[in-house]
C-alpha cells in the first residue's frame, strides 16, 4: 500500500500556482480539479481503497492549492493595502507641505505688505513733520521779525521820547538860567 502523505507531498509540489482573488474563484478551481480527477482516474484501481485514496489525495491537493491561493490572495491584499496606505501618507504629506508652503507664502506677503505700509506711514509722517516744522519755522521767523520790528519801533519811540524829554528839560533849565 502506498503512503498517502508521500503521494500528497509529491502531488502538491506538482500543482500549478495561480493567483486567486476571490473565494468564488477558489471554489471554481477546486471544482475544476475535482471534475478533472475522474478524467485522470480512468486507470483501473487495484482496490476500492486505492480509488478512494486517490480521490482523497486529489481532493487534498486541491484543498492545499486553494489554501496557498487564499494565502497569496491575503498577502496580495496586504501588499495592496500597504501600497494604498503609503500613497495616502504621501498624499497627506503633500497636502501638508502645500498648506505649509501656502501659509509661509501668505505670511511673507502679509509681512511685505506690512513693511510697505510701515514705510508709507513713515514717509507720510516724515513729510508731515517736515511740513509742520517748516510752518513752525516760518511762524517763529515771523514772530521774531515782528518782535524785532516792535522792539526797534519801541526803541525809536523811547529814543524820541527821551530826546523830547531832554530837550524839554533843557528848555526848562535854560529858561531858569536866564
């Protein structure tokens, strides 16, 4: 009698390895292998036990192939999920980088605008200061000129008054001295 484990190992290494993507495909593959088994089994069996063992070996082979295909499908699914996750991470990072770039650009533009506004305000303030200083200088010059003119007029009047008073005093003295 043959050892079914040795036969199983032999038949499982000879099995085709195809990628199965769904449970329905696994069922179809198992059904095909079971249907192919009678066509291959047209050999006369020595005993009914040999026939049952051959069918069992073929069913086990189909089961092992299906199990490997399911494992490959799970592995492929895992790889696909990993790729999708990596792509999502890249997209998230790209979105974050874009948002940061836009925020930095907006900040730079706002800072530039604030600097321009400050320079404009400083320029206007300097112009206003210069204009007001010139007005104050003119007003001061006018006040100084007016004060000097008033002083000169007052000195002239005072000198005339002094001269007139001295002349009157001499006139009185000369009248008395005569």
